[in-house]
């Protein structure tokens, strides 16, 4: 009876309560563009019930009666909504400047809240580098970040650009930043095998506070790449991104002689009679040979990715096919890649994960010998305009009859027939596995092991027709490069009262091995078979093995007080096999401070200023990019093995070793002391933001080749000497000019000024001049300073050249000792930056990105080759204005000297290579959500048309002003591309 009474009372109480509980569904979107928000936390006020939105912004939650829901998301305003009797709600959330500083930013070994970072860090979103027709994703950083100097290293697909962070940081050692992909060090060339669409974001770390935790590898800055991962508690999302297009040469402003000009020139200089009966026939042909030699090339990309996750596991998988043929007819580039990332909450206290990236690159490479007619980049200029390069059926002619070839085989024909060639196969694996254990709520331990592995095969061959003496030959080179890294970290994070601590301590072991060998064989067994295996006679072989090991301990602590004042302290101790026995260990450190002025009482309620932070840092980093064995005594082979076809003279004609490098047990770390002060300002809820940084960096104890007495048996020894400094200003601005339901307009820009100066060399010598480069290294001057003989004029009396001597007086004697420092003319641009504009109206948008460099100079060596006016160059075509502007008779005021003049190299060929370039122009359309929802398949869709390198404003007269070098000679030109693409989300 008692049990029945209790059951009756329970029914009276519980049933009405259950009857009041109901399910509410809804969707959360961004107020700016209506896109769904993933991961928004939805809770019922006054209860423990809660959930999160999925990838479509949808949620489901059970409520009782007239509940009130709360919606919160990092970086957005928290919203509360009384739902009454509603069963479905639509919620729109907008950014909240007060919480944007809570966004976590990775610094490599740990992550920190944006508002607690004392260092100079720029974040480039993955969307800013994806779906662009570049063989190496690093090119897409051009103009994206202040302080990031990005220059092309030629136009061949896949070639890595040159990147400098805050100026050139060394004289002889490496100047490239440290690249990290998901915790794994990689090289700039590795990005030729990494799909841009797999990148979540790129953090660029510049000052000591941000980079000193990387110790001896952080002197030149760090580029930290975070790859995409799956999302827990989300339904599967499938993305397809693809584009098709073509590329063509960025046309040179430098013109060559046409047929009439060329024939007039030949007659004038006496190489052809004026009544030559061949002239009428030759006049029938007039070719712009660059349009014949270069070809429009195809490019395409297809990427398919899947990401998903449940309560314990998230997964991301992608596959890519990318093709970008070069504008040289025998240049192809293909990439196949795949990535898998799995993260698993194995237990309540243990999280594990694995990430694997596999890429394969297959390319055929042209001859890029810069000063050779075998290089299409030179050939296109120097072929005669009356020479028809093709047969009537469109194939290349086997023999060319005029001047440069004069009956010889055309390399255009030989390479098109496969009689000679070069190709590369590159297999890349980047992987890591980790385990993360929560020891306590505040303390966790992470162990991560990563591997970067490359197998690289290079193949070259020549058919018997081209290598008759050898009866055909072939070379194979195999290289294996592996870099293993094992990292163990303890991370402590705790907030108590007004105080916060984020600390990390750990160890790291790095083991790198570089192994390669090559062999050449000759005498093919079959006349039309020139593969390596068909060659019967071994010819030469060589090989090398290099190893590098480093062990490090590190620690960093970030302390905050009242979310107003922050201090960062970091220290790292590295031990490297590269340095001398007495100096293998180096200590590196940094101190950073941050004042979050917005959280002070006098600014907390200010409606104009939404963010104001002032930062400062100082510290010491190092540079170990100095080769594998710079401190060791090295001997080299003095002659070839007895089996080779050629033998060098050895000791009494016997094989032996000779010393080639002196040991220096005191060789130590090249160091860089960094100072930075900066400020971040946001106005009107961060619709307008500014970032300003001033930096001062001093490189000292540089690893230089120091001259020694020849009595030692050596000409130089590696030692620590010299100093160089970089001072600069970086400025960035971002603005949301318009933000309404139908229209958005965003503008951003950045500017960098960097001043470099060498302040000390050897003590006993204050100047170095690279042989044949014209580049001076001198105390008191910047790195990359030009020093050349100065050309004055052409003598109108006799057409000879006149120069200025070292005292500024005219002379007809060209003497290298008269070379002068050309103030203000440097190969490194001191001013550079970029700007972007993104306008969208109801899903239809236009995006533009510009970048620029000012006061950059380079020697146009190609132009020098094409205007030298003597018998040595007669057999190739000449520049269009040479005949019109050369000296012909006494009294002529001429630009070029008379025929038969010298080929002196002077400042005539030093040109201003400053430029302003439209890097990207994209017109796009985001299909309406209501249209896509009707399909029951698509979540989003975007179509676009894109042009790259469409406009370039420059005084440079050659192929491309962007090329990074002190001089340009027959480079592979950077191309202009056009693509149409489609992005789909299922």
C-alpha cells in the first residue's frame, strides 16, 4: 500500500514536468554574411543542459516551459533569447571586440590568447592562400604581411621563392626563416609538395618574444603552418575545390630587332651586301620569336576533402591532383598529394592523434643555364627574326640555318624528340604522432614524434645522335633526406583571481641525415633506347653522407595580471653537432611585456577605442644554417677512382686525400639580438584596426670565411666575426568599410621600411666584393650594395666609350680599380608591402590584391648581352634600338658605341627594378543559401574567375622585375595566369 501511494505521488509530480519538456531546434549564422557558425555553445539558463551547433549552424536542445537560451562563441557577442512557445529559432551573432582577444594563436610549442601575446605575430588565414595557381604555396604570401619580403626565384613551377623576415639577417649563413608544418621543420622547397587547400592558417613569428623559444633556428624568424583537422561532434562535411586555366609569359618591355632592322644592321656593319639576293626572300618572314618559343601552358587543380567527428574522434582526409605546365615547351609539373589527420579522446585523461602527409611530384625541367642558347629564355631573344623555327606541319625544324645555329641541330627539336632531357621525381612524407595526457586539470604532458622524409631522383640523358663519342649517356642521382624530431612538453595553465599563468617546459631532439649518390653510364645497347639501364659501360660515380644532431631544453612562461599586464619569459639551450668542440652549446632567451590599455578603467567604456595594446620585447636568437661541418677539418678526394674514364693527378699518381678545410674547435653560434616595440589599436568595434611595430636587430659573431696566412696551408678558416644590423618599421591597417546585410567591403594594407647596415667585418678588413657580382660588403653600407665602374658617354668623335675614374674624371681606360659605390642602389628593396580590396554585393564579389617594392635595383645582364655591339655577338639577334641609337659617324650623339666596341660591364646595365603589381584579381559569386538548400545536397557553392600577375608597373626593361638576385640573365620568366574555378561544400 505504501509503495502504491509513492508511485501515485510520483506520477502526479513527474508527468506534468515531462509534459512541459520539449525539443527546440534552431540555426545560428554570422550577421555579416549569413554563413553558418560551427561550434556555438547553446545552453539553457538556469540548468545544465547544453549543446553546440554543427557545421550548418544547426542545433537541437530539450527545454522545459518558457526557457531562455544563451548563445556564446569565441570572438562573438554572447546572446540570450527568451524563446516562449517557439519550437524553432533563428539566431544571428556578430563579432565582439571584447572577446576577439580570447582567440587562441599557436606559437609552436603552446598556444596563447591573442590578447596575451607580447610578440610580433601576423596570422594569414588559409583562405588567403588556397585555390591559386602556384606550384609553391609560399608565393601566395606576397604582400600579405608586413615585414615579410617575398621574391620570385624564377618562374619555373614549384620553385620556392626567397623569403626574408625583417631584412637580410646574415652575410654567409642562411637567411631563410624556419618553416614549421604541424610541429615538423621543413624547407621552402618542400612546399612544392604541399596542397595549399590543406592549410588552416599561417602564423609569421618575427620578434624575439615570438621566436626565441626556437633558439638557434629562430634568428631569421619562423613561419608556422597549421594544417586542417576534423571537428568533433559534427556531421561529415565534403569539400571540392577545383580550377582550370592557362598561363602565358608576362611580356617583356624589351624588344628585339625585326627582320628589316636586322637586315639593315647586317648591311651597315658589313656582314651582308646591300644587294644580297637573299634579302627579298628573308623579308617574307618576320617572327617575334618569343611568341614562338614560349607557349601558353595548362594548369588545373582538383582537391577533395572530408572532415567529420563524433564525441571522441575527429578526422580529416584530403586528396589533391595539381598540374601546372611551364611556359617553356618541355617543362611540366604535376603533384599528387593526400593527407590524413585523426585525433582521438582515448580516455578522459588521454588524447592521441596522428597526422600523415604524402606527396609526389613529377616534373620535366628545361635547360636553365642562364647564358646559353640551350636555355629557351635566352634563345627566344637571340634567334634571328627571319628564321622559321617550325615545319609546315607545326613541328620544330631539326636544323636551323642562320647565324646562332648555322646548320646545327635545334635544341627545340632535340628536346621535343626526347633525345635529351631532364626529369625529377620527388616523394615526400611528413608525419607525426602524439599523445597528450592530462595529469591534473591545469597540467598536461605531450609527447610528439615527427618525421620529414624525401626521396629525390634526378634523371638526365643524351641520345647517341647528340653524344656520339659516348654512344649515348645517362645519369641518375638519388637523394634521401630525413629529419626526425622528438618533442616532450609539460604545459601548465591556470587562472586564479586576477592572475593567470601559461607555462611550458620540455626537451627536443632533432636528427637529420642527408644521403645521395649519382652515377653516369654510356654506350647504349640499342640506338633508340637511352634509359640508364640500357647503358652498358659505367663511367663515373659519386656520393655523400651528411648528418646533423641537436638536443635542446626549453621553457617559457606567460604571466598575466587583471587581463591588463602580461609578461613573457622564455629560454632555450641548444647543443648542435655543427659547432666546434668548445662551443657546441648556446643559450637563447627573450623577455616580452604587454599592456592591455583597453581594460584600464579610463578606456573600458570608451566607445571609440575597442582595442589598445602596447607591446615590447628583447631577446637573443641564433642561426645554425651554416652547413653540416663548418667547424671540422675536412679532406677531399684528390683524384678519380681507377675505373673512371678520366684521372686527375694525385700523389705519385695514386688515389689520396687532401686537406680542404681547416678545423676550428672554437666556432660558435651566429647570434642575433632583437628588440621590438609595437602597438595594436582597434576603433569602432574593431571595424578599423592598426598595427605598428618598430624593430632593431643586431647580428653578431657571424660565421665568416676569415682570411689566414697561406703558410697555414689554407686561404681562410670559418670563424665568428662581424656585425650587421637591421632597423625597420612595419605598419598594417584593416578596415570593414561597409558591413550590411547585402553589402560588405573590406580593405587592408601593409607597409615595411627596413634599413640594413654592416657595422663590422674582420677588424683588419672593412670591405669585401664578390667576384663578378658587383655586390659590395663594406662597413657602413647595407648588404647588397652595388659597386660598379661608371659609364659616362659615347665619344661623338670616334664612337668609343668613356667612363669615369675613381675621382670622377673621364677616362677611355676601363679599370676595375675605378669602380665606385653607387649610393642608394641596393639589390634589397627597403620599402615593400601590399594591399587587398574585397567587395561583395548579395554574393557577387570582386577581390584585388596588390604588392609593391620600391628602390630595388638589379643588373639587367640579359640586356647587356643583347646590346653588346661586336663580332662576338654578331651571330645572334640584337636589341631593337641598337641600330637606331649606335654611333655611325663622327658627330653622332649616341646611346651605344660603334660596332666593334668592348663588352665592358658597368653601371649602364643597373636598372631600377621597383614595381607595383596586381597580384590577384578575382570575380566570384556565392550562390544563395535558399537555392542550395533546395538541392538537399549542397551547403555552399562558389564560382569564380581569377587572374594572376595581370598588371605590372615598372621601369625594368627585362622579363620580370621581381626576380631575386643581384643580376638577371636568361631567367625563367614569371608567368601570367587565368583560371576559372568552383568550390562546393556538401
